C-alpha cells in the first residue's frame, strides 16, 4: 500500500508540476485547483521574501509583526 503523502509533499509536487494529474472538467473544481496552484506560488514568494528580509538584517520580530504572528511563530515557520 502506498504511504499517505504529507501536505508539504503534495504542495511540492504541485509546485514542481502545476498540471493536474487527472482530467478536471467541472468548472467549480477547476477553480479550486487554480486557487491551490496560486496558493502554492504565493507561499513560495513569501518564503523567498522572508529569506531576503532576513539576509538584509530584518528581525524575526519585524517579520512576525508583518505576517501577523509571533517572533517565535515566524522563526518556526520560516527558519531553515
């Protein structure tokens, strides 16, 4: 039996190949899939922006305030 993939693994697959693995014909499901692809892309842009901000000397406190989370939460989410 195949092991269940994590959300991160599924999102990584979508980011690497945003074409659906199945044929989606229902307009409502097409919109859902398009929104998912946009979300993955936005998450990647946010990760890059946070990395750039850290490289330019911004604190986890400042980044967390912008994102709406604590310093610890931002560090946990974005630190490599």
